[in-house]
């Protein structure tokens, strides 16, 4: 039950939404609502106004243009799973999307909403980190592009400013000769949040991108591991050296879902399986995208 009162609007145009956004001191944007409704019920958020953007059809597009994938603020995880451009050119997005909640959650939850919530356990953070995405925001002053590496500031805190909202994310196509793997650890199959996650991208020239989620206040791009791996052919010894660096990259905590020690151990296991799967997929082998490796 939501106990406090607020104004509610359903603008028909982006400009109308921006005007409303700038008119209130404490507004909230409603897209999928899977996070916002919970936050309203638990009074984590107590906005003066809720601006429902679901009528802004231009924010519902998935478009591949000029070697970039544009994912609008209203695009759900279910739509990402089914999208042709995503499956053909960005299969790691499809694989990650399949791990989000349940079918019911995926039918409403959006990738943009996921990264705007900025909770440590979000799935979109590590994914967009290895794809080196940009977050595109709008205000009455115009448009601003924010690299995903600068987007997350702290748990539930992002680079967005007052009067701005995210219109879409833009993801550059890495090229044909790459593959990836997203590995998510949960307590059970269903709507559980991640205990830990890792996203890996492997390129044909033996370069790699690695990012961890749910094991630090914000997603971690594992630069030390990448520096160790880049330019080298993957082998058992190299993987072991990379696994030994993981404690330097992440800072997991103990909470209701898992202990610090368990998260640390499982990140090593997940990284090993994820990078092996990514490299094998690059060879045309390995598990099919969407198949869990843990």
C-alpha cells in the first residue's frame, strides 16, 4: 500500500515531460515501475509527483544505426530478448536479459530503469560496462551523453542532474569477431537478486573486457585483469593468474543473500567459467547463449 500522496501526470511528448520534471523539486519518473512501486510502498522514495512516460512512444525503440544500438528508456528486458538486432549483434544483452527476475518482471522492467536504480545487484551495470555504452539524458537545456564508466557514483546515485531523465542508452557495435558470457549467481531460480555477477567479452585479437556486479558499491570494470590478459592466448596458467587478481578488483560485503567469503570464492569460479565460455563461443564452440554456466 502506498500511503503518501503525490501528483500524477502522463505526458504525451518528451518536451512536456521535461517541463513537468523541471517544475517540481522532488519528481519521480515511471517507466516499468518494478523498482519505483516498491520504493514508494517502502517509502524509500517520497516524490511530490510521478511522471509516467509510457505514452512517449519514441522512447520505446530498439534501433541499430551507424554501428550503434539504441535502446530506449521504455524498452523491456523481454523485448531485448526477442529483438533481432540484439540477438544477431549483441547476444550478451539477450543472455543477461534472460537472467532478470521472472517473465512477469521482464515484461515490465526496463534496462534503463535498471541502471537508473543503481542498486549494487543490478544486472545492467556490468553488461553495459563491457559494451562501453553511453547513457543519453535530456533536459530543457538539451541532450547530454554520459559514458557508462562515469554513470554510477554510489549505491542509488548516478550522474543524472536535476531536471534530466534518460531517453536511451547507446551501445557501439564491437565488431563481428567477438563473443561474451554473462554469469549470474542467485540463491534460487526466479526473482532473486544477484549475489554476484560477471560479464566477459573476448575479442579475436586476444583482448578482453571484464566487469563484476553486486560485489562493490558500483559495477567494477576489472582493469587489472584486462591488462594481464590482453594480447595473450588464454590458457590455464593465465586464467589462474587472473583469478588471483580478483580480490584486488572487488570488495564484496556480507548481507542477507551471501557472505563476503562466498561471494569472493564464487567470483573466481564464475570468472573462470565465463571467460572459458566466451573464448569457446568465439571459436564457434561452447554453450549456446542463454545457457547458464553455473
